C-alpha cells in the first residue's frame, strides 16, 4: 500500500510540476475576494485537484510559491541552520485546515500530518464550533514565553533596518494580542 501511495504521490507531484512549468496563468482577484475566508468560499475544496487547490490558494495569497509547496522548500543546509543536531528532513503531506474562526477572525491553517482524515475532521469541527459556538477564543496565562522567528534567504541589512524602523509598531501589535 505504501509503495502504491508513494507512486501516486510522485505522479501528482510530476503532474503539478509539468503544469507549473507550462506557465499556468493566475487569475487576478480584488481585495474583497482575497479577504473572503468564509466556509462557503472553501465549499468543495476537497473535491478539487491539487493544482486547482493551489490556484484557489494563490487567489488569496498571490505571493505564494507553488514551487515551495511542491518541493517542501527546505534544504538540509537550511534545516541545519534552523535546529540543533539536525540529521535530516521529514516530509509530510501539507493540507489546509478550513473554517477556523479564532478570536473573531477567519483563518486557514496549514497542517502537516501523515494520517488520513485528520485535516477533514479538524476542518469539520472548526466549522461546527464557528457556526454553533462563535469560534475559538484564545487567551494567555503566565508565564508568557518569548519566541524567535527565523528569516532566511533575505538581505539581512535591509531586514534589520526595516525591523528597527517598525520596532515600536511591532511591539504595540504583539502586545495587543496578550
């Protein structure tokens, strides 16, 4: 079964790569369509081909890189820079958790899982909670931990300068979520 699954996955990847290399055109959409993240906007998403799903996602996130989605986008060198004692990369299918409403905002959530039905179950539960209970509500309790964001493949001088210029705004925005 696993060999058959891997063969099918490889065929899907090759099909998508061939479509991408032939210059699939992207449809421009307006801002209202881009920010529309209602459960009805995702209706039938699971029935679409992988390429159609990527195209739909590109409508919402125009800067999305199909190549990164297909390839996984992580080299062993980058992985080694991100964590300690790196010995490899584990590849998992990447899907979208749909219908999530968190603190009054609509979200699609990337989910990398190896087990069937997890993404569908999470999406279904999120839709139910959104419709019947007003969505998920979050809060923080002490101790609130700090985190780091790793940015790779950019001009660090420009990033450093930009972050310094926006430092106060970033802190205000971050603190508004505590």
